[in-house]
C-alpha cells in the first residue's frame, strides 16, 4: 500500500517562531488532508489539499502532487498550536477509498 | 453540536466483556469509517461502509464487528474485549467524489477505550 512519511517526528519551538512540516507519499493521490490532534485527542481538519496551495490565517499548505509531497507552514506559532499534526492520503490508484495516515509530527510551542 | 458524534467518550471495561461504540452524523454523508489510534502508529482503518447495505473490512478488523443501522449511524462492537484493544477510536464520514474516491473526511471526537 501507499507509504506516508512525515518529518520531523518532533519539533520544539518558541512562541512566535515559524515552522514547516513535511509529508512525503509513495504513490499518486486524489485526496490529501492535514489534521491537528489537540492534547485532548480531538482531530481537527486543517486542510483538504490534494494539490495546490491554501491558506487559513497563520497556517498554509502546499501540495505538489507530481513530486509526491505536501508542506504545512505555521507562522507566528502560539502555544495553542501544540499537538500532533497528521498528514493523511488516499491513493488514487487503489480501491480501498481509505485514508492512510503518517505517524505525525509532535509540535511543542513553548511560551 | 458536533457533526460527527461518538458515544461514549471514555469507557473502561473488563477483559471478555462485549462493548459497543456508537457513531452518528448529521452531515448527510454516505460513507462512514471506524479507525483506531495507538501511540506512535497513527490511525488505522478497522471497518468502512459506503451505504447501509455495504460493509467492508479494513486493515485491522479481527476482533471487531460493525453495524450500519441507518445512513447516519455506524456502530463498532468488540465481542470479547482484550487488553490490546485499549486505544483511541475514531469514527469518520465522507462522500464520494467525482473521481470515485473520497472527498474531505470529518472525524468524531474520539472514544478512549481501556480494557483491563
């Protein structure tokens, strides 16, 4: 099946810093989503971005489907940005119609 | 109110007991999913359903069963719970895209299950 690798696995920032999280995938996709899992375990939809670039406030994401990667940018980080960020993809060549998740990036933003 | 609602939110049960986790949605989506999250492993698919009469096994279905009672309801059962089923469980919904795959998936708040 499709492989999803996220980097870095852990990231510690000071409040106000910027960061870039990366998601590499091994096959073509027709669905890619970024999620934020907060400390209470809830999964929050950040972006549905199978291709192109989107922005939502301090967050933006870019997916280059032909090169099989996606980037999540967090600017002016805040302590509330802490948590795990997941990339999940649906393989366009497969028949499972399921999301395959990466193992996540654990982000800690210190005050 | 949440669009995808899971009950209970937390549950502690004993080994060998039967337990049901419930999921309901108000998004009108036809596709529903159950995922399991273990520390360090991300989320893995247990079962999925494309409509009321369509149930499919995911990658880790052993020890679980599901029921799609209505378009809006999808329940997950552990017939005889065991400690290694201790995990965070998520229900999700989506709709079919023009390409045949899924559009954006939406997740419930999660159910934290502990089997002792």
